[in-house]
């Protein structure tokens, strides 16, 4: 297979990508043309703080070509439609190695140990020696494949939540996983002995993923969109999202915790601790629980 690679400015990247898709390319990605140089710049954000343009100052647009595509003709059409006035030296075609992409992708995801009690295992490693040994030692094994919903178990914030659950969750306690993503936290809670467990996410794909992943792990998680969440309180409410939405959700999340219960928050940078504590100060007293790679886990115990 072949790819066409074009250079363009920040304000052109989105239009060029859309135009190439209209011309029939199979996929498009946009990369920082200055990566690995002194001019490389970060591009990230969180809800409420997203960059206005999702592109770098200088961009490399990479498009996968159909077998019979004429790359030069595509470039000429971009010129003719005044989408991109590109010089001959600013685009080229390159071959793509004929790899086994499924196997290559799977090789990037191996079993992940979380603390002393949890092992996250992709399905293609379920029969490996490390998974078998973990099961023989009585560890909680969660079978989870990377998918469309957030939560493969590799992120530090996920580890913080999993570690808290493995160390503090009591058998039979009810759990709400708000922002459930792949369902990893809710599934872990069930495997650790939780009672009734609900999962909530604003993304319908995440709800489906949680339901499917729970079924694959032989547990039941009641996953739903926010509007379907019943009016009830829980022994443990865990939310691994991001700082801004966690602030907005403060009154709701705090109200969902039973007297004597716990609120566990992650998705927060360590430097955001004070502002998060302030956002929840009218409802609960958040205290730092554990730090990992610059991220902090915050926990509140609701008094009886």
C-alpha cells in the first residue's frame, strides 16, 4: 500500500484532510511536521480548554491511498479547488510495509499489573503463563481489550482508582462508576466483591463497551447514560474524568455518596489539588490519597 504525505499550515490542515477524504483516500492523520525538533509544540486540552485549532503550526498530513489512486492527480485537484497551493517539494508518496496490523497492534498491549491484587489481561494473552499464574494466586484478572472507550488500564489515573478499590472496597458495598468508559473500574469493583454496581457515561459507545466488557468478565454492571441514573446513593462513588467536568459535577457526585461512604476522584493533576478541594469544599472534604506520575487521587469520606 501507499501513503501520500503533504505539508501544510495550521489553518489548512482540517480542510486538506476533509478534501482528501472526499477524493477517496482510505484514512487521514495529521502530525506535527516539527516533531523531534526544537520547534515541536504540544497540542492537548481538556473540556473547556481545548485549542481553537486542532493542528500544529506546520503539519504533515498523511493519507492512505486506494490501490488505483493517482496521487499527482489528487494534488492537482487540491490546487484547482484552491484548497492547498502546494509546491512539488512539499508532498511525496511513500510505500507502507505490508505488516500484519492486527498482530502489530496487539503486541503493544500486554498484561498490566495493578498493585498486588489486579491483573488486566487482553484476550490474546488470556492463556499466557502470567495470566495463569495470577489466577492460581487468587488475583483479580480483568479481561479487557483496547477499544473505542477510554480505559485500557495503562493510564496512571486508572491505576490510582484501581489501587484504591483493591485496598479499601468492602464486600457487598454499592458502587457508582461515573464516566465509566470501558467499564474497567466497575468491573474491577464487581470482581473485588462489590454489590450493586452502576456505570454512567455521556458517550453511548462507552455504555455499550461497559456492558460488553462486563459480560466478557462474567459480571453484571448496570451501565447507562446520565439521564437514566436512578435517584439513589452509593457506598463508593468513583469518577476518573478530568478536572473541569469534575468541578461542574461536584454537587451531584457528592450527593450520590451515602453517609459513611467514599468519593474517589482521579483525572486530576497534582497541581490542581487545591482548586479541586475548593470546588468540593461546600460538600465534602477531599484529601490527597496517592500520587502517580504527576496525577493525584483525591478521596473524601462522608460523615454519618
